[in-house]
């Protein structure tokens, strides 16, 4: 079993190395594969940092390519879960399924946005699958991915330009704090949005009733 996993890991590393040599095209496919089906070592994060470090002027382009690949890859999982329903979540533990589905059901795109911002090893795919299983509106699904992944890749690209070879170490040390801070801000916004919507609903109903008197 360990030998099989080692061989598979070696294949994935070789695949990633060959794709990296393709520059931005390779970055797109790495982001797509990592989001959809194959968890490549380091994923698109490592490639965004490496390419941005080589060419600072192209950093926004690399970020856009990584966001596009990650979004399309996530859409594949979304459609799989939309067709398969909650059965698509069976490979995760009951605890993780219950937590992710509860958050997505309650907070909709806000939960996915938080998941998209968080760095590995946060279980991002289960939130994508939950969004598909609960049939989150496609426009909100895409918006959450683009904003969340965009923020994450911009931070990585900026770190590559600002810190050069030390970017990986700086991100390893500081990004969890940045990611958690942003996640906390998103959660606060989501809660406030929920409260405002609940307050507006009774008011709108009262106004409707008043108009018929």
C-alpha cells in the first residue's frame, strides 16, 4: 500500500514538474487539476510564487490564470456533486460532512468564500462538493471562488515580489494569520448580512400587508 502511494506520489510530482516548464499554461492546468481531482504537491500556490518571482510585471496575469484554472476545476466538482447529491460527500468523515454542509446551508457563498481563502491543509474540496450538492446558485459559487482564490494568489504573488527567495518562509509563517483574519472578517459580514436580511423580511411583509388595507 505504501509502495503504491509512493509511486502515485512520484507520478504526480513528475506531472507537476513537466507542467511547470510550460509557464502560465502549466499553471492553468496545475490549478485546474488540483481543484478538480488530483491534489498536486504544493498545488498552484508554489507555481504562482515561482513565476511571480521570475517576472514581477506578469504577477497579475499569473494570478488571473491560477484563479481561472482553480475556478474551472472547482466547477467540475460542483457539477459532479450537483448530479450526485450528498452521495458525492461519502468519502469524507461524517463529522466533516456535517460541519461543511451545515455551514454551506446556513451561510451559502460566504462559507465557500472563507474556504477559498484558507491555505492548505484546509479541506476546501468538501465545501465545493457541498455547494454542488445543495445547488448553490452558480453565479454566487463562481463569485466566491474568484474573490477568495484571487485574494490568496495575490498575497502569494506579492510575497514573491517583495521577499524573493524568502517568500515561502514568510508565507508559511504569516499567511495562516492573514487568512484567519480575513476569514473572521468574512464571517462577521456574513452574520451581519443574515441579521439585516431577517430584519428586512418582516418589514417588507408588514409593508405589503399595509398596502392592501
